């Protein structure tokens, strides 16, 4: 890990290091996904006692950081303190609310089960020490799955019952992995370094997976089926508001994921406002490309025309790879030069396809042993819309998540708890990803107006997220109401609409981050353009936005305004 030198407040440094250790020991799967070294041999303890203990530890850190007088700190330390307080409050709130215990699912971020299947195979095994750590992690997985089942049962007996759709997803995911041949098990196929006893390691992995891990997965599937499915909330009560303490938990989730004080009602209204504002773009671009005369006809044509689908999985990979190449070729014209590794394209495991989003980004490993990856869904290519995947590539790779997250890792003047962030500061990270989709249009990266319709479709999708997420969790919408609304206002497939809604059920509040974050970045850009006039430099603005890694939106406002002031008075 990096060592931050020359900082003026040693207590702030100590608190940051302690926070980093606590949160990643609590969720070492997330540490693996972020590329953080030192936690790849651990499994989470999903029990309430561990959650309560870590919440108390984080609360102590939060109180100590609050007690530091900011007027005695330099500019960098003031930002550190503000970010640490925001991260600590969010992490403590997550542990205290524990909403996931009432939302069993297969989601790769919102569900501990789903995160295990995504994170464990992603560990970088660079030497014999790392391999032994991987074996220890496998040894811990059976108790992890058993403890997860106990937590679900404990919550259900207290009225915090899971959703039927989430339970069905979780069971389907477990059965999907259990149905694969043992030698193809997701935990059985790590890339091993050559300097280990390969026969011994393979034999050990095979025995542990077959004799311990898979039986534990089967026990969890049985528990979910026999004990939780019969008491699960049906599709009319999928929102957090239908569980004890759910309304307060959702308000906390909204604050955590947006890093703002916006209310659910205000966010719901923003979603409707943005959808209404997109109407003229749909009419203009749809008419020019498809010859349609109204929004409904444009959406129907995009959904129903078979010529707009992919013909093969390889075509999907080719489209996203070509989009990344175009973006990389002109990157330095729009951003400061960043010394980051290449982004790779990886296809999502077909077993996860039924519940997966169209794509996600996996950060590079800190030591360079694992590259950043745009992980993309390629199964059933005839069901995938060809016009969506360029915008998707710009969001996940360059100029989106790869550029932002990989460059943040290079900011070694920042403490580690700030260099390795993703969903922890969701409004910034996902706001930047969504901003990048429109920025790519400014950069001339889309190959056609049809591909630009994909950009517009994703805008509509993100606006729908504000309406649907708040609709279910705050206003009490049914799952079908959410599906119907999204279907009526986007051009995506029915299957993807269902997946999207299921994701919002499993991970409340996260869907709000995208549009709320982008609106703030766009607002700050407009403020800078107005303040600087002809002196405004977009490349410099992007450098300012990316200069401190992922930060709460209030901190981003401060950073950009400091940059504006510096540009106005260069001396």
C-alpha cells in the first residue's frame, strides 16, 4: 500500500488508515474487486455481531475525525477530512441498517452471495503466498454461506422478510453454479503462477470445492427454498418501506448513494422532468434515423427491428473494443495525460447472465497484476441491441469508469482509502460514467446516429431509475408498476427491463446515483464556462474533476470552484 508523506495532521492520517483496514476486513470481497492487496485470503463474516462491532469502530473513527478542527488543516487535509467523514457515515449506516438481510438476491454488488461469485475468482494469484491465501479463502467459504443463511433466517423471524423475486434469483444463481461440471466451477479456475506445485494446488482446490464449498452452497439453496421462499414478500411489496425500519433505511440509502440531502420525492420529480426533456431529442433523432414521427413509434422500432440486434457474441466484443480504441486514440486531447494500463474486454460468465446487468467495470489490481476490465454481457446476442453497446463501452471504459478509477489509483499523494473507491462514492463514480456517454458524443466517438440513439436510450433508462427506485422503495409501487413504467419510457428489451427492476429491488438507492451525479458535473461545468468565458479549458476542467479521485458531490463543488478561482488568478 502507498505511504502518504508530508501530511500536516498525523491524527487524520491514522484515522484514515484505520478506516481503510476496518472496512476492507469487514468486506474483503469488495477489497478484491477494488484491486486492494492484503485481503484476498479473507471471507466476510455476515453476522450481526460483526456488523455491530465494526459499526462501533467506524463510529469512533467518525467522532475522532469530527473532533479535528478543520481550520488548522491545509487544503488537502480539509478535503481528506471531509471525504473520510462522508465515507465513514455511509459505511456505518450500511452496517447499522443491514438492508441486504431483507433483500436476498443474486446481485453482484448488493448481495454477499453474488459478490462472492464475482470477487473470489478475480483475485490476482501472483506467487505462492497469494495461492495459499486463495486456498484459505476457499476453506472459509462454507462457513460464509452457512452464516449467510443464518442471517437471512434471523432477519425473517423479526419480520424483515426477503422478496420472493430476490429469493428466486438467489436460488437460480446457486443452482446454476452447482449445475456446472465440477472442473468448470467458478472457484476452480483461478490462473495460477508457474512457481507452485500445480498438481497439489489443483487437487486441494478440487477437494475443497467438491467436499465443502458446493455442499454449503446447496444448503443455502435449500434454506432459501424451504424456509424463506414461503414467507417472502410478494411482488406487491418489494420496496424497503414494507419491512420494519425500511423507510429510515431507504432515506439513509438515498443519502449514501447520492451524497446529497435530496428527498425521495424531489428525486422522483427530477426523473419525470428529465424524461419530458428528452422527448424533443427522441423526435428529432428518431425521425432522422428511423423515419418515425412520435416517441412511441421510435421505441417500438428500436425494440422490434431484428436488423438492430447482434448476430454473434463476437460482434459485441468487436463493437465495444473498437469503441474503446477510438476513445483511447483521442484521450489526451480531452484529458490530462494519465499513466494507466490498458482496459481489457471480458465476457460475463454465462451462469450469471440471467441476473446480470449489460456490463460492469472491474478496477485493476494495485500491483498491476490484473488489468482494469470492461466486463460485458454477450450471451444471447440476438437479444442484444447493437445500438446500445457503444454508449455502454464509453461508460465502462474510456472516457468513463476505467479512466476515472484507474487514474485515481495513480494519485499516490492521496491516502489509500481515497485511491481505491467505486460504489462507495456512487454519485461521483456513476455520475462520471453517465457524463462520459454524452461527452463521447462531443468527442465524435459515436459511429452513427443510430448509435447516438443508444446514448439517448440510456439517458431515458437513468431517468427511469429515479422514478422507479423511489417509486418502489418510497411510494410503495409494485414490481409490475416499475416494469411497466420502464418499458413505456425506454427502448431496451423486456428482459433487460426486468433485470433492471430486480437490481433496484436488491440494491436500494444505488440507481439514483447516475443521473444525480451527472447533473452536478454538468452544473459545475456550466458554472465554470460562465465564470471563465473564452478562457474555459475543457481539458483542464476534466483534470480538476478527476484530480482528487472519487469524492462526495459537495466536495467536488469545492474542488471545481477552487480550480475556477485559480484559473481566474493564475498568479
